[in-house]
């Protein structure tokens, strides 16, 4: 008898229009204008989302009455920002190269909005206030957009899981098309010398590996001994931003560094930089910038090392398609930012045009 009562209580808690089968699956049930539609799914969340989609399947159904049904019957707006983040981390980010960045941006978001804040209280007005607060810290529009992208993904997860009726349309900031900052050979030497003067030997080696591979910082921190093939002279980044592994030749400048770290510094799991994190590297980076009187150069960040790698390849006349493969760009348009740094190609074109005049 107790089991029957418990089951009845369980059924009573289900949103209107959703039933659970004996198999454990759920049925989303909608009746509009006398026409009944059902869909069987595996979980309650899927059933809520399925019913929401059926109620707003077309223009005729997407009426104020239907929207009211969605809000009152199927949406449980109980999720907090922290709950939505944890689900998004599990579904979208964990194990991906972007996870570290998402976690950093979420920390900033939660400090402003509050982890226990219900999602429906994160309105467009509150988001505008957040953007103003970020800009007041002298951060760039591109940084603002990265933070807003994390917030947008969190809110979208909640909508997809039936925990938020709708998400505000979050506008993005216009990003300035500034010049690509890259290091000169002299700046490279000054950085290395200063790292060594302060005893930042590990940072100096990380600096050189980042510069001569073009790896993103997260890709470098995840490097393991097994990712380096000294026999064939290759190094592989397995967990990348776009999810596609990337193998490139080892540049001789960093071969001794890789060999030494594999032999002396790798931890039990084989990581070449057991202590490697963005915070660890940026702390030393910013100290060196200050010593070199470069703290006012806001474009001089660790990612500049990646730009430097691509820029040097372009300056030496390497084709954009080869640079695209080396850098792991998904889109050739990303690589084409470096075309203006290929003077050899332009000079060659000028010679071709001149030779045509002589004939």
C-alpha cells in the first residue's frame, strides 16, 4: 500500500501534460485545437523540453496562450546560476580545452551576480550593469564577449532543460580590429633573460615552447611525455580548442628543453609542466613586463607568443594553408589575418607585374 501511495505522490509532482510509463520513460502530451500530439523520451527534462517545443512548433501555436502554458505548466525556474553552471560544465566543457577559460569567466560572473541567484533574475538590465562593471576594469571588448559567451551558454542550457522560460538576447560588443602584436627577436631575448634573472627557469622554458610551437597555453600545460615523439621529431596537442588533435614538427630550438623536461621534470602522469596553469604563467609574465617597462602594452599577453609563431611563419613566406594547419585554425579567415606580414609574396607579385611591362 505504501508503495502505491508513493507512486501516486511521484506522479502528482510531474508537470501538467507529462506522464511516466512503467518502463521509466516519459510521455510529453499536448492538445491544441482538438489535435493531440505525444512524444516518448527517456528523461523528465527531455519531456519538458519536448512539450515546450510542441507548444511553440509553429506560428499558430506560438500564441500568448501557448506561451503562458509553457511558463505555467512546464517551466520550473528553480535553478540558480551555480546549478546551471555545473550542468553546463558537465555537458559542454569538462574535458575540453575551453574548460579552464570557462571556469575563469564563470568565477567573474558569479562574483557579480551571485552563485545562488535564480536564473530568471539575470535580466538584460543586470547584464548591462555587469558589462559596465567589466569595462570599468579597463578590460577589452573581446574579453567582455568571452564572458558573455559563457553566460549565454549557461542560460541556454537552462532553457534546453526546461529550467528557464526564455533567455535574454545578449548583445555582443564590437571588437576593435587592432594590429596583431608579436614579439621581435630582441624582445624574445629580453623576456628570456629577465625570466632567468628572477629564477623563473620553468617559465622561460614554457615561454620558448609556446613561441616555437604556437600552442595555446592550455595545450602546453596538458603536454605529456607520450605526446612527444623524439624519434620522428613530432609533438602533438591532443586536447585543443576545436577538439581536433594537432601534430607538428619539433623545432630544434626547443628539442633540448623537451628532452630535459621529459627526463627530469615530468610528474607521475607524464605532464611536462606539472605546475602549469595560466595563473602560474601570467604572474611571472606580468612581473617581467613591469621590469621591461611594457606594462602599458595591453596587447602583450601570453597569447602573443602564439601570434608571434604565426607571424614569423608568414614573414618567411610560408603559405597561409600551411600556417593554418600548423596553428590548428578551423577557418582560413583566421589565418588570413597574417597575410600583411608576408612581404616576400608582395615583392614577388611586384616583380611579376614589372616583368609584364618589359615584354
